[in-house]
C-alpha cells in the first residue's frame, strides 16, 4: 500500500495500445490522475479510479475525451482505401468496467464530427450521443448539416463479431443539389432540393453484403443539364418536334424513386422524372461497380389548368387519352460511359 507523495508513473506499449498513466495507490484502490495514450487509431485523455484491484470483484470508472483523425480509417474494414475520408472525431466519454475474467465494459457520451469529407463531399459538422454495451457500439441519434440542408440518422455495429455486422438509418432533407453536384465535379448548372431516406444493414468488413431500402426525391429543380440525362431529353425533344413544330425545350423539374439494395445492386421499379409537359418513367438497376441497365418510357402529362388550347395541344391530349407514349429508351453501360438506345414515335 501507498499513500501521499508524488504519483507513480506507468508507461505501456503493446500492439495497438500505448499509454502513460500517473496514479496513486492505497489499500488495493488506484486513483488515476492522468491516463493518456492511443488504442488503435483513437487517442484518449482520461482520469478515474479502480477499486479492489487485487480482487475478482475489481471495478473502475473513467471519464475524459477521445479523438481520432478520420483519414486513418481509409483502407480499414469500414472504408475503402479510395474513400477520401477526412475530418476529426471528438468525444466526451464515460466508461465503467467490472470483473477480473469476464470483464464487463460499458461506455457512453457525446460525439462530434468536424471537417467531415468523403470523396470530396463536404458533410459539415455532425453530432450525437453514443453508447457501448455488450460489444455493441450504438449511435441512437445523429444530427448535422449538409449542403444547406439537414441530416439525421442512427447507427449500430457489433464490434465483437469479426465481420462487424451493422444497421443504419439515414434521413437527408432539402440539401442544395447544385452544390452537391459541384463537389462531385459536374460542371453543368444543375439545381434543386434533394431529400433521401435510407435503411441499410450488412457487414462493415464486406460492403458487398449491404442491403436495404430507401427513397429519393428532388424538387424545384432543373435536371436537364445532367450529362447522363442530356441525350434522353434531346431525343425526347426531337420526337416532339416531329409532331409539334413549335415545341418548347424539354425540362425536368422533379424526380422521385423508391429503391431496394440487394445482391450488389440498387434497383427501382418507379424512377420518375417530371417536367411541365413530360413524364419519364423508368425501371432498372445500378450495381456497385457503376454498371447501369434502365428502361425508360416517355409520355405527355395532362394539360395544366388555364392553358391556352390550340391544335397541337389537342393532339397531345388525344395521345394522353389513348394512353400513348412518345418514345422508349434503354440506358446501359456504366455511369462514366453510358450507352443510350432510342425508339421514338407513338406506340
């Protein structure tokens, strides 16, 4: 036993763990005045106490801060090497443990992610609460800001299991689509407000196992300049011009889709683009390698109230009443090298 005097100092380096501890001990209890070091890619600065150090009933509690440079997670089980992950994770942490052999560890606290980027996308600041219990790390509520909109979600991962099974939910509301496209390197002037809901599960060490459901909506938009859509809209316009000589340029103001994720594919049966006078519906898939295969059908929309009637709109309304489309198309290839096939003219 020991009491009074200067603290003892213990320095340890072993595998992924290294620390320097300053402590005092008395009658089998330890007061840790400072515990600084790193575990794997997480740096910590803690203080606390340990009771009954020589007993099977050992227990302890610590509190302090943890920090991690997220660039160090690139190439790990959670993120591929080319993820371009940047930012800083900081957390205020509380930790309890008990037991000599079957040690039980619980932790909880608050966390924040600042300067967060993934593949050049600026996600701004995200914060939330977390807990660790029975080998499961949980973030029940996460909130933040993304391209002038908001983001919220929750996350659960079992860190005891080798493949790191996880479940996650994400909600994105009203982000600035133009700024997002700019950061993705799209030079064309595209704008709109994007919202997304996503539920996902799988194994973090194998992204190919991800599966889930979601929906996406873009409103108050001009999606016509999107490079992958430009050929489609151009050919729709050409098809309309054949029938209506003074046709206006084709615009897309809204987009919507429900989708499922399974077997390395994102699949939808109701991808829909809407403009003032055109509806484009599609079904198909995008796989994890960027390959695409979608079928499109293009159809006139019903007339807007108060629109001036003329012989051209009369023909158009007749086409609508007969359920006719003005064209079909198929998109194959990849996102980087899309190939369009067109079949236009009334069906």
